[in-house]
């Protein structure tokens, strides 16, 4: 069974925590509210993956990363090694986006 590395980002700005709603078209867990994150690409460090995910998905930069926890969990198709990271957002602007059907 394949093991997939992933990062989950607890993103703080002041005393607020950022969450996102997954798109309706996603095959896995459409429309649920989650903390941002994604897969670690081959050859990428965990910090590089965090920076890339923040930029790609949210157009944000980060001034600080702190690694909090690693958790291994199994699905019918893969084993996922998920690393939870604390991130204090520095650059970028959070934007409210309304999803349409």
C-alpha cells in the first residue's frame, strides 16, 4: 500500500484561525470545512510544501512555521502520513470568497 505525505496548516492571524470550504466538485469530502493543506511533492521538504500550499491555494506568505504533530492514518487506498504545522501568516491578504453552485 502506498504511503502519501501531507501537511495540514493551522494558520493564525492575530487571534483568528483560517479554515476553508472544499470545492463542491472535489471527489473526496466535497463542501466540508477543513484547515488548509495538501500533499508533499516528491523531493520537497515539509517546509517547502507548506509554503507552496499557502501560495497556491490561498495566495499567502508565511513568517513562521512550527511543526506540531505527525499522524499516520489508513484509508482503503493508501496510508497517509499527515504533519500538522502552525503557521503565522505574514504577507498576503485574506479574501472572502463565495462558492456558487
